[in-house]
């Protein structure tokens, strides 16, 4: 309990006396009102909710009280359905409001919302008559309260609260510290204070809330109430007993918890496997819309007006704030209020789960429980058909209805049998992502029962002994599953490193572009040794690569979303080999004019290439060799010019240091002249070679553009 609430109750004890606060029932005591409509039916989903159905009888006009925890009220307001089945009708349902205590307390003449002290509390009843005991009773009208300082004998100052009263004998001051009891003499004010304290006390009791259902009618008649509440998931656990080589007994159990605060007595229990859409919504919390404050317009005298310019940012913010206050709560406020909503599967109350129980009259016999998808609906409400149609669209729901009524005390759990069926099994060894050397011992079976097997653990027994644990995924009727429960130490698997081979498959030549198709093949070998005295069937889980196609072995025993399951029989005391091969084709486009001669000769060596294409490639090689010869001649001439230029630079430096009349200078002039003539000749040669190279390249392009060779 909060400190403010506790202090207000203490003040109430002082003001109202020993009878001012009513005693509250213990939270742990079970409510007796629920007995008038006991729980007769419970449907628990694997999505975190449960549907509860109460059934009983009422006489004439009646009010039925049900008690719930505060956190259950939202689901109750969202899902509750009430039916008066004897010709009466439902007048309404009321419940304790969840208005904030501080908001509710401000409506009373005496405000207890701010945790007032005794002095502040009495200041709110000024003008009203009270009776104070000091210790003799004194009656008077509260005039005021004040604080006075009084010096003690040791010199210290003491501050005291003083109550000033107007009595029949005149004004009188009373020190509050000396008052033992105060009583309000105004009956109306006293009643309002008691109501405020009841609101305060109710606000501190957040554990249980009372919901009253008002029914109107005549005579004794049946009444049904259904609603949805949050419940823990029910779970499944299986036992698989291996009887002989290919037979096993499957036994399934449902684990159910009664986390409610009410015992289940002879309850029809239905367990549903499915995920209907469900969510939480806060319908219990009152919502208050903020409203703008509008001041009355006063017409006094006119004053000179001063007109402002454009709306500045600050004024604009104020205007937007007033506009926001004038609107209903914004989407942002609603999202903040509902931020605690969670998605947890839920189904409408009582819809589609009202058929006969297994083992009841008119129901199939010979089973403890069964899975049934089609159920009759005794609610006769149009909404039921809507919910069923919605359920079909979301996915089928499978339910297990327990054969006999269930009795389960509150805060207790139970294991209930739901499956008892003999299966045909195949013993296999499974090699995959587990141990690198040994496979796993496993079983392959088909769900031939009439029940949907929900996911859960499996404990395997063999030869009256524990053999291991396994996990089972959701298994519909008729589906096959593979489970493993132990390491198979009698079988060894040695995978070899894969190898990849590339082969040219085909090619075509169109307008100088060579289109090639290559086949890539990768192979992996598994060597398996069986040391057992019986033949073992080994399943190798090989990962699926969408880019590759499995070509060996030709047949696959099973294919999942991620692996192939490849089977091989390994005789007793023998060794077997499993060869796995995959292939894929890769297309390649090559522009011949961009290739050099060695690259083209690489394709010429391919035996799979068409002879016509090889002839074209040989001609391309010849033409490219001619072009390369022209390029080498041009490059040689260009290199000669660069060498002459470097020599001429040397000659220029030497001539600058010589006398023009010397013989060496004259020799340099003659050499320079010969080099200039040589440069002119080389440049003419380069120009001619460039023309020949361009012509040869064009002729090659024209030659390739005119060729089209298809396979």
C-alpha cells in the first residue's frame, strides 16, 4: 500500500472513530459467488490463452457476481459472452471502475488526493461543526488553523498546530497534539468523507475485482457465461516403446497447469493445437480527453489596437498546442497507451468447441482422446460462424478432448493421456550434421493415428530399458517423420574430399562472339563400415545447393527444405560406398577480337568444340598474327625514332661547347643531318604501318561479322 493511502486511512481512523474503516475479506479466500456459475468447460490453446465456460441456474431476476484479478479484466471486457437460456435476458454487466484514485478523490468535498495532514484536512472543513476530545468533548465551528511557537523550559522552540473553534461560549483554541478524537457533526460531510475513504481503499486493492451480471426473467432457468483469459501453454510429451523390429507403441501425454485461483471440478477439458490471432487491449483504463480552457470575453472599454506581423515560431507553437488540446487524444497518445499490447493466440469464447466429449453418449468410443477438426456449435450466434470462417482462413485447429471430466485444484498441474497408438517403424542410421564419424540411431514412422501430434520430446524405450531421447516436430495425420535418439557406435562413415571437373559441352559463334557452355561436375564419396551383425540402412543427409543438380544417385529417399536423404544398405560386417555427384552448366561469352593468340589457341585445343568454329579460330589466329607483326614493325620504328632523339639531344649539348670552325663540330652537323633524314623516313614508314594495321583490323571485324555458326 502506498504511503499516501496509508496516511489517509490513519487520518480517517482519527476523524471517524473505530467504525470509520470497514474490514476487507482476505485475498486468499475463494469467492463464494463463483459457485453459482461453476466452471464447466475449459479450452486451452497453444497460443497463451484459454476459454472458460461457466454454466448454472438462476431464479427470477438475479445478479451473479464473479471475481477476477485486475489484470484479467481487459480480456474479460474484450471476450465475455453471456446467455440467458431460459427465456430471460441480460440486463447488463457492471464492474468496479479503474478511474485513477487521485482523479476520483478530487470530486469529493474533502480532497484526500494529496495525502493531507490532519491540520490541512481540518482546514478543508472550515465553517463546519466538529466535536473534539481534549479529553472532554468540545463542539464548535472550525474557524481557522494556525501554527504557534512555544518555548520549553530548556529554551528550545516547539511548533504546534492550533485549531480555532467558535463554541457556544466563544472562540477557543485547541492544540491538535492534545486532541485524542475528532468527529464531524455535519452528516452529509461525514458521509462524503467515508465515501472518499472507500474509493481510496478500493484503489489500493488492485488484486481482485468484482463483476456483476444482472439477469431478468421468470422462474428457474439455465445461464451460460464464456470468456477468454491468459493461460500458460499446454505441452505434449511422448513415450515410444519399441516392441519388435518394425512395431512401436506411441503414448502421448498433455501437460496442463491450472494457474487460476479456482478449483476445476468435473470440468470438460479441450486442448487445442493452433495459433488463432489474439492480442491485448486496455479497455479497463478510463480515457480522459483533454479540453481547452476558454476565457469569457469581457467588454469594458476599447483600447488602441496594435497589429503584429507574421506569426513567429513561439506564437505558432502556442497555437498548435491549443489546437492539439482541442482535439481527441492523438494517435501518438493511443500508441503510447497501448504499447504494452502483446500478440498471443486467442479464439472467440465457446465458438466451435461445444461438441460431445469423447467417451460421452453419442461420441466415438475406444479412445482416451482424439483429434477432431469439425465440431458442432451450440451457441447459435452469427458471430460464431464468422470466427469459424476466420479460423479456417488462418489455418486448421486440432483439438484433443479428454474422455472423462477433469478435476484439478488451483495452482496444480496434471498429465493427461491424449494418444495411445501402435505405429509401424523403420530403424535407420542417420549421418548428417551430428557426429563426424558415427551416425545417429533413428526411427522413421508415419502418423497413422487419428490425432495431430504436436511438437514435444520423445523418450524411447527398447527391451524394457531406456534407449534415449528425441524431439518430434508438429506431425499432421498421414505425415512421416524421422527422429534420432542415440549414437550408432557400430557404424562408421568416412566422407572423402569432393572434387570438381569442368567440361566444355557446346559452343556457337555469332558475329565475332563465341558462346560457350561448360558443365561443372563435383563428386563426393562416402565409405561406410558396418560392424553390427545385422544389415543397417544408412541415411546420409546431403545439403541442397540450388545452384547444383543432383545426378547421382538417381533416386532420393526423402527431400526436405535443406537436405537430400540418400539411403544405402550396408550388409553386416561389410563396407559399402555411396557416390554423390552434382552438376551445373555455366554459360560464357567471349569476344574474339579482345583475345590474344594464346587464348584463342586454348579454345582450339578443346575437343568438344565444333570443327567449323575451329577453322574460324585458325583464320582469326592467322589474321591476328599479321596484325601483331604490323604492330611490332610500327613499335620498332617508333623505338628507333626515340633512340635518335636521345642521341640528337646529346649532340646538341656537345655542339654548344664547340667552336663552329672545328672539325668535330662539322662532323656533328653532318650526323645530325643524316639522322633527320632517317627520322623522316621512319615517320613515313610508321604512317604506312598504321594504315595497314587499321585495314587489317577492319578486315578481321568484317570477316567475323559475317560468320554465324550454330550447333
